[in-house]
C-alpha cells in the first residue's frame, strides 16, 4: 500500500520531477535507474495494480463506493442477483479503464522514482545502495521486506486500529453532539 501511495504521489509530482531532472547528471540518473530496477519498483507496482484491478473486475470496489449512497443497501438487498450482475459488468468496465490508465502511466511513475532517487542521493550514495542491494544481505532485505511490512501492518491494525474503533464507539455521543449542528442541513426551504 505504501508503494501505491508513493506511486500516486510520484505521478502528481511528475511535472516537478521533470523540471528538476535537469539538475541530475546522466551518471547519477543511471545509478538511480539501477537502484530502481534492483528494487523491482516496476514489478511491485504492477503486482499492486493487478490486485486493485482484479478487485475492481469483481464489482466489489464499485459496490463499496455505491454503498455510501443513501438507499443503495436496501435496494441491493432487495434484488441482489440483478445488482450483482450489473455491478460485475460495471466492475469489469471500471477495471478496463483503470488498466488503461496504468498502462499509459506506469513507466512515468518508474521514471519519477528514478528522478526522486537521483535528486535525493549522490552518485556515490546510489552506487553504495546498489552494492548493498546486490549483496546477500541486501537480497535478504528485498526478499523479506514484504513479510516485515505485512507484520507491521497487522500489528498496527490489531494494536491501534481496533482500539481507535472502540474509542470512537465509546465517544459516539460526543461525536454526535459535535455533529448536531448539521442535523437538518439541506432541509431549509422545504417546510410548507
């Protein structure tokens, strides 16, 4: 997920990266590109995007989005079979659109990652980073980091996420009071 967020930010900053790219010399850019390749940034992004597109294709993503709309859940529950068929078609379309955007922009994101490394590190630092990632210890980091990140994410969810949910439930009355000025918003002018 962190890479997906970083990739999105990189695309948003691509114009800035291109403007600053002139400051990085070709040798530094070459070392930065080697680090990005060694880290498998493109393959990782492709895998993450493939998971997102696969979820879209099932209709789950669009159903989740529509569930936020008033009246959707009762209508869905009343005619689940029809909704599932239509949502699967909409999800397939959503996935095709997303895949097209990904295909058109993935190399730009990889280029932005290269530019970011080139701006943040010297050529000597990049060469040292590359040497580390090519070493047995560096290969172990690359291979094991996803499991470490997953464990950290799971611990965060268990130790913090669940407690935040419980704290929000325990403070529901206070939250409702703070939101109370919004009650009736949009209803003005409707009284006879």
